C-alpha cells in the first residue's frame, strides 16, 4: 500500500519561508520520481516541482523558479520542498506525489492528503 504523508504547512507572512516534508512508504522509493503539486481555491491543480531519482534532473513551474527547491533523501525515504520569499498567490494545499517511473516526464499518481500553506498579512 503506497502511503504519502505531507507535513510542515502553516501560516506565514509574505516574504517568509516554509519547508514541507513528505514521508513515503509502501514502495521502492529510490525507483521512482517524486513531485509536489498544489491547488489553490478556485484553481486547477498544478505541478510546481519534480525530480527523478538523480539529483541533477529537476523541474520547476515558472511561478516558483528561484524561490522553491525540491530535494529528496533516499535513505530516509523523504521528499522536501523548501519555499522562500513566499507570496499570497502561493497559498494552496500542497500535495506530495509518486511518479509512474523513474522519469518525472511520464507523470504522477498516488497523492498524499495534502498540507495547507497560507501566506497572508
């Protein structure tokens, strides 16, 4: 049974920072790409960051480039999303997701329950 559990969300003022964590279990973690999606009220879910099992293959949405950093620790079976210089438009529920293969270009499945990030003053 694939299990993905996100944590680290909360309330932060504009310009602040947060780091989200995802704990994975139930599959061979090192054999799959991992990613982070978000969904804001009234908007469609979007992929904001992704990476394969190699550290040098990563994707970032244009809206978060230069501000968000995805990383993974295969030994701990965890994925992280470091977010800095947060903006109100970053407010959303953030979801961790497992890739279909080692390549994030092939897509994702098995989302976690999500963690809420609220950026407001």
